[in-house]
């Protein structure tokens, strides 16, 4: 190998060694830099900032839309329908004929009553004539006074029979009049349960022949409200509702009456609340199901938090983790810090347990006081006591406590393996 070739070989070897050294140095620098980079802990909680805004509290209920006045038309007498003069959805006036029963039997009863009345009157004339003759005979001592008294009795009986026959005739006439069914009000027929030729039997109960709604432009909603919500209800409160027939349209209503009679079904207590509805367009039909929201409270520009924050509680693993962090901080900081850290750990554990004096606090105080959790500067959960006001499924009003606008409140935990809890 010549001198030139030897120099070239040494030059290539130096280049290879230099490149290898550069790669090793670069890898070492990258490893060192990565080992010095702080590990960012993934978020463990989902948070939301406390802000100011409007809150509307509502009471939800389900009800049925009905006419304000719904009249059931029946029959006091039995018979066969001979004429049918009204049908479904017909607008009728007061006194208008709806149907007629076969009048044959009723006319016969009237003729029978008239004959009985004529017979009773004839008996009265005979009894009066006999009594007058007896009066003359008694003065002449041809008959005894007892015979005169008996003739007087016959006159009284004949007069009573006339009154009885008149009453029977009046009843027969009333039955004939009742065989013609008339509308008692102006309205709309929404139901008919009888057909031409059908026999109406009114022996024990009054059969329902028609249902008439007075005015379909004025409707009402009969709702069932849970006993837990009735304390916030007052007459005149506004309400909004929707029906399945018009899912994109919301209707307005107003509370008219709270009925005191409770409905108990399987130990669930509800009360009937009646709402007035203006139905000028007649879009709402009797029997529709309404999903109602009664407006019971409204607050403008108040401090609020997500309602989900009231339901959040630390898991057992999180409580244990907080206790370990507190012990570690105590060990590194010394005696005074140890006491402070132990107190912090005890506070976290205490926040998870019910208070001992809860049984001695008023029900309203218990209902409106809550513990929530916020994140401190080190992203660790800290419990805070607050008092709440109006609440709905989304936001809750904060009336007081250890919370201010902008604080991050915890709404739920985040599970790395399963997603949000």
C-alpha cells in the first residue's frame, strides 16, 4: 500500500469516528434533556369556572289537555233511537235537538193518564151527588149520620184520585218531552256513543249519549305535580308546554288552580294542578299529552356554577392519594408543616363524611348547604362550603360561601381507561 492510499484510509477512518461520536453525543444530549423535562400529569378532573348569568327554575309535569267545560249528555228514559240529528264535531246551539227516541210508548202512557184522569173526575161527580142526597136524607132521619160521613169520605177519595191521575199524566208528558234529547249549552260535539236504531236503557244508570265541549278556543291542562315541587307553586304562574303533534312549537299557559285532593299511586303522592290555555287557532285537541314546565323562579346576573358540581365527591382512591401527598409534604417540610399537612388530610377525609350535627340542623339549612370541590394552584382538589339558591338541571345559584367568580369547580372525574366517569 502506497503512502497516498494509506493517507486516504486514515482520513476515512477519522470521518467515520467523528460521525459516530456526533451520533453518540446527540443521543446522550437527547436522553439527558428528556430526563430533565418535568413529567406533565394528565388531568384527573373536568372543571368549569364559576361565572355570572341568568338562572330560571322550573317544575316539570305531564298533563292532559281538556276542554274547560265538558258536558255529558244522557237520557232519563229508555227507548229506541228513531232520529239522530247530530254527529261528531258538529257545532250545536243551546236547545238544539240532538236525537229523538221512539215516542209510541210515551204517547200511549199519556193517553192512559188522560183516561185515568177522566175516570177520577167522573167518580168525583158521583161522590159529590151522593153526598148531597145523604145530607137531605139525614135531616129527614132516613139514614144515619154514619152514612153521611162515609159519603163525605168518598168525595175526599175521589178528589185525591184526581190529583193522582194528574200527577201520572204530568209524568207521562215529562217522559215524552225527555225522549227528545236537546243540547244544554252552545258547543262542539266531541263524542257520540249512540247510533240510529240503538236501544237506550236508563233503568239503573244514566247512559252517556254525547259529550259536548263548551268552547275549544279555551282549554285547560290537568297536570300531576310531585309533592316535592308543590311548595314552589302559586296561582298565576306562567308555564310553557309542548305536545307531540307540534314538536317545534312551544305553547304558553298560566296556572289557575291547585287542587288539594292528593292522588296516591304506589306510595307516590301527586297533586292536580290546572293550567289555562288560549287555543284561538284550535291547534290543541282534547286528550293531547302536554309536557309542561312551570316557571317558579328567575334570577338575573347572579354567581352560578354547574349543577353537576353539587353531585361530585372524591373517590376512595383520591382521598387516599391526598392523604399520601399530605404525609409526603409533612415529611419534607418539618414539624410545623407536618401539622398543617395533617390538618389538610383530615379536612379532605372529613369532607367525604357526613357532619355529626346534621341531625340537629334545620331541614332548610341542610337542603341549601353543600360542599363542592375546586382546584388549587397545584391542581389538587380542595373542598369548599357554599349556600345555594335557585337551581335547574344546568346551573345553580351561589348565595354565599367560599367561592368567587373565576374559581374552577370540579364537575366530574376523568378515568384514563374508561373515559369520563
